[in-house]
């Protein structure tokens, strides 16, 4: 496995970051995860733009010019023998504050640490997509946006990890966060949608959620299908009345939800509108891929 570290590609065993790196010490950094379909990266420019926005929000200078990122991402795939007809790629970019003396002052770190990892993207098991997944409503609450903006894709993931531990203990696919107002927000790595009365609902950004790239695509595709879309402030009671529910993120696309805690969603199986959006998403992928080289 080859990893890009700062200014060159190195073998996995040589991809070592200092114990004085502020990403390790304090979770001071940002990241993005991307995927390819074959050799073409899904929403590449949008992911890179969000990485820049996250970095700017915490005053972090990314030392790699914007023009170099496409080549680096493709080289990461090529060196690892993925991003081709045989294997789609999962890519993760991590940018930490860098190495410096112990202390919270960002100026202690003269240069950011940059890492690009690429590995094979394993498809979501067909049984999950066919039957839907179960969620646990987490006791852990979503971070207060005024404390840590969800629009920053931060490497500080402890809030999500605590919720993930709850789903693991419950034997479910993932945990669903409520916010400080008992409103629905999102899961640990995905956005939430539900369908009620023929309208597609999703929590509004000011509930404290990440502005997901796949979330935006699904809302666009739903509107193109003539399905009304509403962003709002919802509670568990709204989800309990839902006929269908699903999650979205870059790697798994659209994942049906069949149960939340002990409550079945609809008849406990993925519904027709969810299936319709899955099909529309699959048929529309090429619109959202980087141009063919």
C-alpha cells in the first residue's frame, strides 16, 4: 500500500506521523472521504472545495496547490492498483495542523501534515440494501453547532465514536443523533431522510448537521422525479409516522432503513420511493463524476 505523506508517496510502513503532530495530540485537523467509480472520482471538485472551506474555518493553510490535487488523487489510486474496471477506490484526505511544541496555539506548527490514503472500496452488502438496516437512537447528543460547527469536517470525531459505541452495543447498523432540542439530525457518518405523505423530509442544516454532498444530490434527484422535498425541524414522533426512511453518504449512496430501535419503519422493508431514488441515483452517476481523462 502506498500513502502520500506531505510531499511524496511512501510505503504504508513508512507513513509515520510525529507524536508531536497536533492532529494526534488535539484532533486539530480536517478531512474528506471520496470514492471513485472505476477511474473517475465522484464529486471530486465539490469534496476538495469542502476540504478548503473546512481548513479556512479553522485557519489551517493547506500546503498543496489546488491544481495538484486531481493528479495526486489519481496517482494514489494508480500506485495501489485500484480505481479501475476491477476495483472502485475509497480515498481519504487528512490535513492536520502539523508538528509543533505541546500547546493549543496553532502558530506552534509551522506547516500542516497532509495524508492521502487509497484503498479498495468494498460494495455495501446486498442484503443490507435489499432488506434495510436498523438504527439506534443515541443517548449521546449531537454537538452544539455554536460549540463545534458541523460544517467543519474535523478529525475530532469523539462525538461520533461515542454514538457508534452505542449502536455496536445494541447490535444495529448505526446510531441516530438527536440535538440539544430533541430534534432529529443525522447518523455518525450519514445524512437522514424519511418519506411521509409523499414528501421527502430531511433535517435542516441548522439542526446541526453536515451539509452532505450526496444529500444535496438526492434532494436534486427527488425534485427531478417530482417528489416534494422539505428541510425542517423534526422529532422522533415524525420519524415514527414515516412510511420510508433512508441514509445517504458518498460510499454507500442510498441505504434503506427498516427499523429505528424497536419500531419498524412502514412495513419494515425498503419502500417504493426509496427504491425509485436508488434507481435514479444509479442511472445518474455519470453526471456527478469528474470528466473522463
